[in-house]
């Protein structure tokens, strides 16, 4: 079926398509109304589709091609680049290692991981130049060098969109446009390439709990999600149902994470989502593979995060104590892997 250009409107969940060029290049009134619409979406559902983001479809296509080539490498080459520790959060994660979850009890996580692995593999790529935490690049051969070049550039491209995006949120909240710049300029963000292999349909039939990616909310400030045309991403509605976030061509799904919700004193929502089998009913007994690329943004790790101005009347209304951004993320990651 043709993709809905209008976004999602189902079970009280609204995910609008927002044209970012109106913020970037529009006159003052379109800029204001676009910023307001973006903030409004973040307050209502925590999700939106961004069109005309400034990142070209060709750039995204190149990233997906390079990502597929990477995951096509022999398992032992990928394992040599394995993810090692939450403080670094870089490297290759094979099937079943990460079980994204809201659980924080290690025993519970062990149990979940044993019973229901995520049917996916990922490569985590952090900011370059962090002392003691190099990225795990396959840059020992020519294709690997090309891959490395493309992903380094894309990391910076997405960092720039994060800066612009937070400028819109600042305008929406009535702050000076550059309010968040001091939180975004370092770019302590993580690029995650995801590959969900093709899977026997019977996996889902025989196990109603089976998922490609378990339900979770994201940890940081905002996530930029690029998805292919296969589908399978679902978002929790206010009526507690799962609603499909159908791929809309040439848009980026952007959602708020837990730390932004906390920062906004819960005026912005960090909404649960997951990835399940695609909607198609293939003739074959397999569901097709799926690729996606997520860019997880965080406030710079050295920043203190406490309730934003305007989100509380008196100090007693602040729901959370101040917390350091980097410590917050490391704690969440340590509980997940
Ligand atoms: C995650 O990796 O946190 C995701 O939610 C991935 C979503 C997707 O692959 O569409």
C-alpha cells in the first residue's frame, strides 16, 4: 500500500509529518509555527516524522548501502570488532546480546535475554576522538576504509541536524534559539546501524513474545531514526495498543528519549516502541530482512541536567534531582548489556 504522507493517527496516537524546511528557511511566522508543532508533537506523543530535514536522500541511501555491506562480512570479522563496555559503547553487537528493556535488575535482564533474544545485530559508533574509547572500525581493507569514511561523515551530518532540531525545540519552548547549543556542540551522540535478518514466519507464530527489538524507550535526548521500506516499528498509543509507525519515504522518525523527558519535567514524552514482524504476508515462509539506522543524541556528557525553565512553578514541582548526562547514560547502558 502507498505510504501515508500524513503520518499516523490511530488509537489517540498522533505522529505528524513536519516539514523542517519551514523552520530552517521559512519566514518568522512559519518558523515559529513549525517549532510549536514540533514541540507539540513531542508533548503529545513523543514522536514525529521530519521531512526536508536537510539530509539528502542520496546521503541516507549511501549509508544504507554501506551498512548492508558491513553486515554482510563474515561473522568472525564482525566479532573482532565486538562491543566491550558501556563506558565506551562502541562496536559490534551480535544477535541476542542486547535486550533493550526497562528492567534494571540484572537477574531479570539475564532471564529476559535467555528467553527472548532480539533478532538483530548492530554496530555502535560513537563520537570520534574520545580518549580511551576508539571506534571499532573495519578500516584494514579498502571497503572498510570507504565504510569508515561514510560513517564518520554521517555522524557529523546527524550531529548538525541534532543541533538544528534542538534549536526548534528551544524556539517552541520560548527560549532563545541557541539555548541548547551549549548542550549539543560536543556531539556525545551514538550512531547505531541495525540489521534484522530475514526470519522464518514460524518464529513469530510459535512464540508470541518474539520480537525483532523488544519494547523500550530511548535513554538520551532525541533519536533520529532512518528506516527502510520494510516496516515493523510500532509505537505505544495512549490507549495502550501498539500502532505501526509506517515508513514514510524520505522522512526521519524522531522521538524524545528519557533524559529529555526528565529534563522537561515530564512535559515531553518518551514513548515506548518496539520492532516486530513487517505487515507484509510474503508468499514464502520468511519475513524479509530489515535495515535501520538510529542516531541517539545526548546532552553533552559533561552537562548537568535539571528541570528546564518554564516547566515548573516552584522548586517543589521539580520531579527529579539534577543529574550528569554522561553518568545517566552509562548507568542505563550498564543495565542493558
Ligand atoms: C533502537 O535501536 O532503539 C530502536 O528502537 C530501533 C528501531 C528500528 O530499528 O526501527
